[in-house]
C-alpha cells in the first residue's frame, strides 16, 4: 500500500516538472523553435497516474 502513495508522489513531481517545462516552452524568445516533447501530454498522463495510484492505494487500505 505505501508503494502506491510513493508512486503517486513521484507522478506529482513529474507533473510539476512538466508544468514548469511547458511554461518555459511557451515563454521562449524564438516561437519558431520546435520542441520534441509535448509537456502538456506528459503532465496529463502524470496527473492521471496520480489519480489512479491514490485510488488504488485507498481502495486496498
């Protein structure tokens, strides 16, 4: 059970990192420079993983 909450914490950290990288990408000086990572997709996947892991952790409790 605690492993689920550790995983949820890690996915929250990934979501925050992706949010910071997306903000940096939106505010860049050269808008024509193309990035290869879609940080919004990474952030949404991490948030969905957080919800899933917390719900599994609470269910097995």
